[in-house]
């Protein structure tokens, strides 16, 4: 309902620089990051399915948008009860509020934090904080393009996000009822999220993202070929539909993984900007998608071939990301640049699973992952 394209893009960008998935990723310890990050995405699939019912009852798009807005208003209350990310507060040297929030979380979870725990976490980031006066300046989206490593990473993330809506918004081009197809797409998305939740920590973010994007791209290409030669064969039509839903399953999984992956690929100082930029790219893809889909009126197979090819290219490009599985989240642009070049974080930031010092106990590991470096 925005008055023009520019306003739409600005609102979407600001929305996703403030989205809750960033908070979820930053307040969770390492071992819970994949579970809660993807559980968050499951609610997206629920909303996707619910939209079918709303659109079925209110066919005019103005009415649909109004009803969706009314249904979303109660969720504004969460802004009053969700605490600020301690990780972000600490990087801004707001030690008082950060410590208070951390202690409140520990109390809620029945965990007692000792001075030794705080000191262990302090050692993790002491050198990094001394090497950069990051708290004396403010960061913006421009910082995503100033340095070569983060610039290349941002471009690849934007491209991976760009292909999402082309496949997701293609439900109307599938055989059958559009409302049923949209609901089934949501079911496929939910199943894909659950699958990714179970395997992401086992096979890693990079490989999982690649497989999901290749499934999406190859599924659409297969569907395009089958639909072109199906004729009146009902069996081939059903098979084409199966491949199309497989593509939806793949693209939903990739979109869930890319949010988790993006949060881990960016340091805290620009994490919200990076996710916002990826989301902006996805919305540009959403704007372009209907025009590409309209090409089916001239060449029936062309939209699926375009979207499928982009999915395959995005999947192959995902192989060039550095793997973040097993690492803590980065804080500064300097260590991010080192990570982009070597695939390794500074020694103090790695989650050394072979560490015999006791630092890899659940409590210390979670504190380390939250990067608590306040003075007691």
C-alpha cells in the first residue's frame, strides 16, 4: 500500500534491519543458534499458509493488505518485552544495560554466573577490542562495500536472496487452484525448515545452502521441461507439479539458511545492515518476478528456465562462502576480513572442541559466544 517503489524499498529495508531474527541469533548460545534461527522461520511458513485463507475471503488486494495489517498489530507488543541484544550493547560499551540483561536471562534460565565465567569471556575478546576503537564511530550500509572481503560477501548474499521470490511467487503459474497451491507451498516450506533444522549443524551452512538452491533450480528446470512436453498426459502434469513443489521446498530451505548464515557471516557492528541489504535485494527480486512470470504468455517455459537457471547459479556461488559452522559470531570488520580470506577466526574466537581447559562447557561456551567483556 506504499505510494511508490522508493518508499516500498525504504520501508522493507528498515524493517529487516530491525527484524527479530537478528536478536534471536545474537542472544542464543552456539548450540541453539540453528534451532531457534530456523524455528523463527517456521512462523513465516505459517503466515504463508494463512495468507491463502485471507486472500480467499477478501479477494481485493486492498482488503487483503488491510486484514493482514490488522492481524499483525498485536505483535507490536513484543517490542515492549524483548530485551536489547547484550552482544550489541557490549560492542557499544553499554556495559551496564548489557550486564543487567545478561543477568536477567541467566536468572530466567536458572543459571548462576560466577566471576570466573565473566573473566573467561573477557579474555576471548580483549585483544580484538583493544585493536579497534569500533565504538567511537557509527556504522552504516556503506561499510558493507568499503572493504574487499565484506563487499564480495555482500554481493553474493544479495544475489542469493534475489532469486527467492521468483520461485516463491510462481504458485499462480502451477496447474490447479492457486489457493491450494499456495497452501501446499507453505507446507513444503515448513517441512524444509524442519529438515534444515535437523541437519544444518551436521553438514554445515554452506553445503546445506548449496543443496537447497540446487534443488530449487533443478526442480524448476525439470518442471519446465516436463510441462513443455506433457501434452494431455495427466501423469506428466502431476510429475511437473511435484518438481515445482520440490523447487519450493528447496528455495524455502535456502531462504531460512541464508538468514542464519548471513547473521554469522557479518560482524555485530554491521550485522543488521547486512541482513537488511539481503532483504532489500530479495524484495527487488519480488518486484521483478511478476514481470518475468508474465513472459509465460509469450513463451510458456521461459519463466521457469530463468528462475531455475538463477537458482543453479546461486547454488554454485554459495560454495564460495566461508563456512561458519563451529565458530562464534564475529564482532569487528577487521576480524571479518581475516575470516573472509582464511576461513578462520582469530584463535581466541574459535570454538575449540578439543579444548581441555573446561572453556567448552555449556555455560562457558554460551558466555563466550555472547562475547561478554565487561569489568566486574
